[in-house]
């Protein structure tokens, strides 16, 4: 009989999934390195950067040879990242333009020495020159390679935290085999219960009485061969339950004792355990870094109360004024930044931010200590000294709004330079600047509609004091500042998305997200706006920017998406009156007015008029798209209804209040002047193009 011994010392549990994040699947789902495998890539998942891309897509891939759970991949197939490689070109599906495939045999596809053991395939996807990259929510994507014909795996405990067992507590362990065999389970060399003959799974209850590392071994034997795999599991202490201290009933950081202490709080219902790791403990988890869990009350499910799914820890002996980087380590294997942090450090994108925009000295990532995006806190930060404390907003009926993308409006793409251009905007007669999304989004070069952190100004545009100075200077000139806020959806770098995520989408137990979008035109991951957790989160976001940055209001992107009426493909049904959506927006507007009675609340709604009338008459302002009708006129055509401007007047929509924000152009439409020159009547086409 041939015996195969496979020793896997694992720090994360094998789950049996063919790939991380689900945006990559394989056919077959399990395979050996010596067998052909088809990699299937869904470009709409993960960061979605290659979604609807029309050019060629290539796999950039290598192998993990040091560990079944390793994340360092070498022996990359292609010679240069910024060049096309015909051997790595993927085939676009004939029926779905966002699905790509490539088939190869790992042992011969990669430039590796004969006999090299391949544990995993690492990969990302890119266009020819590498300027567009499809990644998983956490970065690189990994596919496990089976090591023997049984493909032995530990499949329970399931979910995150499966490789941490509570000391002296019974735990069910399950192992599986791809083929029938005699299966046996061992703990620290001692068999647990009887073997299971002719079986594809085995389950046994084990109790770890030895603190620290313990070894589980799963064996499979048939008439010709035997194999085994091992899983190293760690013990942990039971979670301590304690109410959140008075005065710290919120998420994020709360400073105490003159900044020498901080309470960190995280909402994460149904997680098993959480640690805080960071500069304050050299990124090491221990009993001292474990967060306490607040008591759960069956009669109090409000997420703004400390009794529902909240974790917290008080960290002492801090240096006031020092910035500390940190993450939460959830269930032993998921590292996330704090969703409520006001600054993140990004190992992939911060290095491309010019020092003149955001000082490089303040972007020092804890290299070698952790991976992924990290959050920061800093007590005793100097407060910005506001010059304007009594700004009077322009009347709604007098607003002249200039929509502006910081990245493209000025070459330096920063608030400091933007502040210097205000005289130009003032001369145009502008009295309100609408900034396209400025909170932390995926990458640097973006319109910002792919948000990930909602309390963090994106560093590619400057520091938070630069932003405050810009708002202050606008107010000195009588110019209001409106922020484009994206709360219909979030993207894969969001810690709230990562906390409850499997198979390429949020899981059904996510407190904030729908597993699948409930409406058309959704991108990223769709918020469930009927969830009390989402309602609370939206309230915190709204209050933060109004109070911390003294902005004057919001333009809400895709506000029609705030619905749980499930119409994922029917645009007409999605646009019809939705009383639940109306109630959601009334609640949001009521909360805004408790902070600022004169706040601008502008919706990109574009629904049927009966719903828009209700919202407008309640006090909200709504975008009124008039691009096509204006453009007919500016191109020199007089085509009756096609150039009828009457819908720019609110009364012609049967509204009671003048809350219509009609417009010729926005970021979603082609510029009028371009169409004038390209398609206008002949006299317009002769305008010199200077």
C-alpha cells in the first residue's frame, strides 16, 4: 500500500471553496496540479474595476509553494506586468461580457522546477498595460490546489474563527474526503472515536484541554493508498461579557484620561471573538488584546445601544498626540480597519500620493507587522480654528451649483490648490460647490462612487485640515459646500462588507448589506436601508460631515436605490412610487434637520413624479435632468417637445415647493459643448476650437 503523508500547519481553516471571494471559480472545483483546470473570472465581483471593460483581459498569476495557507506567490507566468502576454490572455464569454475563462495545467503552465509542490494559485486580473486591475475585496485572489486524490479537508467548525477553540469546551470537528474511504480523526496523536468505513465525511466532538497549539489529523485509507492532512488549532479564552462604559456608546475611538487611554468599539453581531492589534501591542494578539462583548438583550435590538453585537476594549498607557495604527482581528483570521476611523493607511495606494498633497511622513504603513488597510487614532490633535462661524446659506431658490471633481478640476488634485481657484468660480456667479465624493474610496484615480470608508476624507485630495480650510474659505465668499454622498452601496474594501462576506457577495446575516441588489443599476454591494443597523450608520455619516467639516448639505447619489422592494431588473417597477422608500427618506431628512434646520438635502432620485412630488413637498430637493432638452437647443435645433424647457419649473411638475434642481450637465452626461461642436447645425460647427 502506498502512503502519502501531507503535513499542513494551518492558521486558517480550509473551507472547501474553490477560490477566495467567489469572484473566481474553477472547473473542476477540486483539481491536482497535474490536471487541467479552467479559471473562471467574474469581472463584476471584488473591486469591480474590470466590470464592463471592452478590451482584452489577462490573468496575472503565480504559485504558492511554501504553505497551504501562504499568501506569497512566486514563479509568475508572465514576464512583465505592464505588457500583454498572449499565453495569459483570457477568453470572454459569448453570453456574458463580464465572464472570462482560461484553461491550463499548473505543473506545465508556470515556470517552476519539476517536482515543486504547488499548494495554491495566486492571481489578479488586468488589462494589457496593467492600468486596470481586478482584485478581491482584500487584494489578491487564491485558489487551493488538491494534494492527493482524496482532497482531504477540515470543514467544521465552519466560518471564521474555526481554527480557534475555547479551552475545555466541546467542539464538533468534521473532515471530508472527495472519494469514499476509511476515515479517522486524531487529536494530538490520539484517535477520537471509531473510524468511519467507506465514508466521505467524519464528525467527532473534541475537547482541547491543552492550552496553546493542538494538532488535528484526518486520515483516509482505501485498498491501494492512504493519505492524511493535519490542522493546527489554537485555544482561546472564553469571551468576557461587560457593558460598554458610560460615555462611550458609539463606534470607533473614544479618548479618556487626557488622551492616555482610548476605548475602541466595533459593531459585529454574531462574531465569535475579536482582538485589537496595533502599534500599542506590537500587532500581537493575546488575552490582553481581546475585546469584551456587550450583553445581548432580547428586548433591545437598537444598534445605537450597547446591547446589540458590540465589542469594546479600553487601551491604556498611550502617549497623547501620537498616532497609532491598528486593526481588529476578527475570529482569528480576518483583519479589518475600523469602519469609523478618520484616517486609513493603504499599502497599495498611499505611495502614489504626492508629498505636497499629503505628507509622506504621515503615511508610514506598519510593513512586516500586518496586511491590508489599517485604521488610525490620535488623541490630542490640534483643532482647526474656524474663521467663519455664522455662515448664512444661499436661499434654495438662488442656488447656482457647480459640480466639481477635485481630481480633474485642477492638475494638483488637492484642496490647497482648489482653494486658490475660488476667485475664478466666484466670478462665474457660483454660490454652491458640489464636490463629487471625497470620502475614502477604492484606489486613488476615481470619481469616488466606489466608497469604502465613510468618516475618512480621501488622502489623494489632501489632509482633513486642508478640506476644512477649503470649506472655511468658501464660506468667507458666500459659497456653500455640498458633498456628494454615496450611501446606496459600498465596495469591497469596506470593513463592514468584509465582516460578512462569502461567495463573492455579502452573506445573508450581514447587518448592513443585501446579498444581492434589490434594484437595477447597482454597483458594489447594496445597503439594506430597512435594516436598523444601516439606518443608524447613515445617521452617523450624515451627522459627521455636517458637524466635523461644517458642510452645508448633501447630494445623495442613486437615492432611488434606497429600497427593499425587489426589482433587480425592472427599471419601470423600480421607478414607481415606493412608500417604504419615501418613509426612509423622510426619516433621513428629519434627522438632518435636527442638526441643521437649513440643510440642503438633494436627491438624485429620477423616479416617477408622484413620488418626487411627495419628497419635494416635504422639503427635499431633487435633481431634474434636462440635458437632452437643453442640448437640442444649444445645438441649434428647434424641435418642439425635444427642446421644451417647461419642466425646469417646479409648478409644471405639480409640486408645491420650489425644490427642483434642474441641470444641463452632470458627471453622467456628455458635455453640451462637445455635442454642439460635433453634431450642431453647420453655423455652430464653424466655431474655432481654441
